[in-house]
């Protein structure tokens, strides 16, 4: 089995705290036309701190200078965060 480089995207995008992986549902979707195209990333997390920590880990170099080298080949055009309340909260709202 080939060992991944410490700057590989799938290594830098995986958030671990105290050796335990913090789970995130991730989806990438292609978009575009003949003039502009790319990939839209959607990540679902239970706590916004998870997304912030994951992005920081990808962008910021670690003590060995490793950052996500995928960033050498892509340009982020936009970004958005959405909050979706849990069903238990929605159930408490009046009609």
C-alpha cells in the first residue's frame, strides 16, 4: 500500500482531534458551461467549528510546511455557509 504524502488533499482535508477522525458528510458536484466550470464542494457538519478547523488545516501550513497542495491548482471564486436547524428545534415552532 502506498503511503499518502502529508500534503495530499485527502490527508489535509481529514480532521482528526486526539487521533479520532471528526466525521463530515462531503459531496463534490461539477458545474459550469463551455466558458466557466469547476467543482462545488458541499460539507455537512454538526458543528461549524469542524468546518472552520478543516479549512484552516488545509490552508495553513503545519510545522513541516505541509498545506493542501490541491490549492496550487484551484482558485476559489466564492463561499457560503448555511445553518440548518435540527428537526427537534423545528418541531417546537408554532404553525
